[in-house]
């Protein structure tokens, strides 16, 4: 399956990964329909940061993933659907768990129904490594038990299971991509790497939660390549596929690397409000990407250090987009 001329819908297109995916799809000559969350300001989210010649090729639709009528309109006539729309902030899921079920579970159900009714050729659904919880063994393969250690994780496990059920029950040709921790230009300070960078650039001290958790970080452009391969490789249908590097760093080590790259020295302060409940914190996530390598012919191409350099440079040039003095949940 080639993407040239294919009609493709992307939910969550105004988000971090979604905006990079839309950009790459346009470069591959796909006809892209980008779905962004409706707002009265007419904001297209991070799509507005794309080069104008790219954005001119995108049909942008505003709506709400919780509304089945809006989702059916989006999917109608499309060959491929990339489903990235989700509430993703773990701390906010402690505050507003029902909104996570409404968006992540019911929203995914709406996408599945629309794909089933319209007979799409491929649905690529976005999962998360948070579904695994704290590793029982590493590296984590796709057979690792799922552990709902936060309402966010529980909502994504439910969504993933819905996708599998529609593949098995209704032959919806779905692939579930399970990325580990993504990073790169345009990411918000909800994530740890932009949080560290913007505080290092603008604050007297760096306020963080626990420095102990270990994560496997994937540069966003590498993740986008995996999504696109999942749309092309027929053998991927019905599978859940991890996307990660197989390498990891603790939060504490990442701070040292970033400060070294920027030649900055600042004190690191532990702030209690940023620490997850003890049983909810996921301590270690390291990816086994053997299936992605063998099935999708995918492997990461960007080193962690190179990705951090590009992310630092982007945030330096876009400091006004961040509120470094608050805790973004």
C-alpha cells in the first residue's frame, strides 16, 4: 500500500505527534484530513506551526472525538485513519478521570464504529507504554502484562482492548502502535523533557518530581515513521507493536545531559506536587522493539543526544509558547 494520493484522516492532528505525522503525510503526497478539537478561537493547535505550503495542502476539520456524528463525517471516504486523539496527561487523570474515559474510550469507540461503517482499509490506533505499568521484566515486549497504575493508563488499556475486539469481531483492519516516551520539537511542558529545558532557560532553579523513574525516549520523527510503516505493511493488521529504542535514562540523568548540552548550571528542587502517588508511579519502561524491527522494518534513526539538541534549539526559539513558572499537568 502506497500513501501517494490516499485519503487519510488523522485524529488528534493538532497535537505533538499528530502535527508531525500530518506534515510527513503531506510530504508523501497523501490527501490529509486533519481533525482538531473544536474551540471558539479557530485554533488549529500545533498545525499552525507547520510551513504554510504544507498547511495549505491539509483539510482541517474541527470537532470533538466524543461526538459520533462528527467522527463519521471525518472518516467518510477515507482509505486510512490514524487515531491519535486522546487525553494524555497522567497527573490530570487523577483530577478528572471521567473525562479520560469519555475521550479515550468512548472517543476510540466512535472511531472504530466510523471505520467499520465506512470500510476503511487501515486504522492505526495509538496506545502508550504506560499500559504496561512498572516493568515486571525488561526489555518489555508486547506480551508483558498490562497494569492500570493510573486512570489514564486504565483508559488506554480499555481503548486498546476495544480496538482488538473490533478487529476480531468485525474485521476492522486495525494496528495498535504502542510508543514509549516520545520527545522532540513542539512538545508541551506537560512532558518532562520540555519541562527541564524551559526551566533551565528561564528559571533560577529546576523544579521536578522524582528523579528515579527510568524511561525509553523515542524522537518524534522516528515514531512518525513507525506509524506510516504500520499503514503500509499488511502483516501488521491485528497486531500490537511496541515502538522504542531499547535504551533508557533516568529523569536525574536526563537533567544532567540537558544542562550539559546547554552549558547551564542550576539547582534541582524536588517539588512534592509533581510526585505521583507511590503505587501509581511507573518506575521503569524499556522497550523490546524486536517486533517493530522484524515486521515494520523499523528502528530508531535519531540518537537521544541529537534529538535533545534539536529539541533544545526549538524551545530556545519558541520560549514564548511555554509557562515555565507553573506546573503543567
